[in-house]
C-alpha cells in the first residue's frame, strides 16, 4: 500500500515550486499522467477534465459517449455493434495514454462475432473477406447493408425491381430464387404455376409485366378465330387449367340467358363489334330488325309476341294487355279479320271500322256500337233506354213496347219525338184540341186514367161543381168547345129569362143555385132606398140583357119607371126625386 506520509515532503516541495493551488493542480496532473494520448485525443493532452471526472472513475464512460454521439445513439437504441454487445466500460476495449501511434482498439477478425451487429453473416457471406464490405479508410459502421451495394453488377434486372434483392434471392446462392408470386397482383394457378418466368417476363424485365391474358395469349386468340373480336378478357371464357375447352357460360356469366334457337346461334351472329369496346344490345330488334314486318310500329320488344323457339310462333302476345282486350266472339276471330296488314297499330278500335256492314242505323247513332251491342252477340242489345232523355217506365216498360212502335225503322232511333201525341195520336179523343202534352192529364200507368187538375184550367171548380160529372159540362172530348158562362149550363134554371144577363155568378154561387146574394147598392151605380128596396127586379129590368152585360141599361132617372104616374104630364121635367121621396110617391119633400 502507498504510504502517503512518506510522500509528504515531495508534495510540500511541489507546492512551493508551483506557488498557487491551481498551478499546483495542473502541475500535479502533468506529473501524474500515465502516458501520452493518441493522435485522435491529442488536443485534450492538458485538459484531463474532457475525459475524466475527479474522484469518479465510473463517470468516464459518460464523457466518452458525450463526444461519440453515434455510439451513444447505438447504445440508447440497442442497435449496431455497441448497442448489442454486453455492457462494459469503454476502456475495456479502447485504452489511452499509450502514445500517439497506438490504435485505440484492437480487433481480432477471427474471433469477432458479426451476429451481434446489424448485419449478421449467413451462408456465403461468412466466407467473404472483411475488406470486401469494409473499405479501407472508412469506419466499419459505414459499410453498406443493402444487397445492391455489393451486387449491383449481378442485378440482371437493372434496378427495375428495386434494391431489396433479398425478397427473391438467398444468401446461399444468388441463382436460387425464393420469390412468392402469390404475394403479387398476379397469383399463379393452374398451368401458370408450371410456366417458366421468361415466358411472361421477356428479357428479364419483371416490373410492369402485363397482367391481362391477351398479352401472352394473342396467338391463341388468333388460332381460335376470335382475332381480337371478343376483347382482351380471355379469362371470361378460358380457364387457367386449360386453354381448351371454353368455360364461358352465357346463362350465368351474362345477363342474357340463351333459350331456344339462341342457344344454337353462333357468337358472331350477335356479337358483331369487338366485345368490351362496344356493348352488345340485348334488344331483339338489334338482331331481328330485318324480320320486323311491323316496321317498328309495335316497338322493339319483340319478345312480347315472338318466341325463341321460332320467330313465326307468337304465343307471347296477350291481346288482353293491349288497348283492345278481346272478349266474346272477338277472341275467336282471326287476326287478319281486323288487321289487314302487319302494321297492327293502324287497326282502328272503333266497332264501326269492322261492323259498318252490320250497322242498320245508317250511322245516325254514331260509331259507339258497344253502347248497345255486345261482343258476345251482335243481335243481343244491352241498350238502356233509361239513360236517354225518354225513360221507359210503368206501362211503357211493362207492356214491352217494341222499338218500332215509336221508331218507325232502324234508321230513326235518334231525334224521335218525345211528345205523347207522336205515338198516341190515334188515342187522342180531343182531336189535338188540348195540345200534344198528353202527359198533363194522362199517365203512363194507364191511358184511361186522367189526372187533370181543373183548378189549373181557366175554369176552376168550386162548390157543387167539384162533384159534377165531366159529361155534365163536356158533352164531347172536345173540351175546349165548352163555354165558361154559367148560363151555358144553367139556362133552364134562369128564372129571369135573361133579363139580368148571363153573369149568373153576380148573384148566385157554386155552393147552391138557390143561394144568391146581390147587393144593388154596391154592385151598381143606383142605390135602392125606401120603397125601391122591396121591388122585384123584373119590375125595372123588363128587357133581355145585352151580351156580356148583367142587365139591360136603365135610365138613371125616376121618369124612366114612373112616367105613368106623372100627374104633371112632364111639366116639371124628369127629375122627380127633387120633390118626391123614395119611401112613397105621394109624399112630397118640403
């Protein structure tokens, strides 16, 4: 063990020589250095603190890594040789203070374990000399790690497949390839798996090799006879197991199922243009326009009528779905009976177009034959007379009147007169005197039963007139010949012998002939007073009344009646009332 006490005189002399503590420390380090530094660290010859920490030997490694940042990065990341080796002090491998020409590291190439680096050596790489990869003048860590860095001259692909040679080549032999084609966009299956690489990859060009079948099988397409007409998607028909036979199933692989004669038709009969460049139409008309006898008048969906078994068969057409469904006898009529040609849509849907010869009405009822006739039987009519302006009811309906009873012939149905007299003229006992409106009195229940309301006539019935028999006044059916004057019926009952005229109603009423009431004061201009009141009418009214008058006109003076009693013989005039009173002729006014 070092005896510090024995060295004390040495330190005292050294302190005296240096003269200060700082100078003493620097001088002490210079005196105590174990040896000169290497050329790499020579600049730190007098600055021990760059690498050493006083009284802390373990901190030295940290100072090393502070300068050697790349090594620190490897240690921190556990990459590279320094990051993967067992932890140990730097000076275990790199020793200093052995002079400027000494190497800071010693490497035994035979014992060096390359497996703890980022590039473990395998297979043939284990036999390669270090200098092949680690070039002189460069650090070992600067050696390339990519295959192409060393094998660029061996790259037959000329860089077209990138620099990751190890994806295909192995370290045991450059020519041994372990490439998995299934991981590409073109997995090999069927016969492709047995095909040599150069069959598809010409001249060693692997990248951008075409993946479509046509690129390799163009000659097969020509031999098959397609000559590019069916496009370049050979896989639509051909399989990878064998080019022949074709695996294309038109029913499953397309939207057009082949039936009937279509199944026997050659592909080129429908596919005229190259496939996949121009879509083949699925419309019948695209192939059968030459067979269309209808000249496109029925549209282009031929399958609605024609069958795939035979173009001439037409089981598909359903006339019931057309604008003219067939019912009754129409369903049994041959097509050509209505359709003279193949332009079916030109056929008229009007009945008269086919039944003009059957129209017995000479077209005066229009062309709506179906309003009356049925398609079951032309002669059976379903005409509803109630929908016309003349509804059949009661006797007209119950008696089952024949059409020709009112309509003289089949051409006269329209504009037939609706006046009763048109049919009942022979039944008109009134000789047209009361007009053609028979319905005003007669009903269609029974012609003989009249419903005439006399109150609506010019002579309303009142009193005993209501109970009187029509024949009492109307001796004949010529009703309008009957006069309305009372005297026409009551002449024999006129006790006045027509002196009071024909207006019997002025005194008599309809309740009873004997019940009469004439007010001379109100009904005339001559008021009856005094002795005049009880005088009988005939005493004054002696002459027959003129036509239309209630009584013959009398002079409005007393002299007309009292002339025979005038003792004055007219000397005082005719105004007797100036002296005489009406109560008594003999009484004189004072």
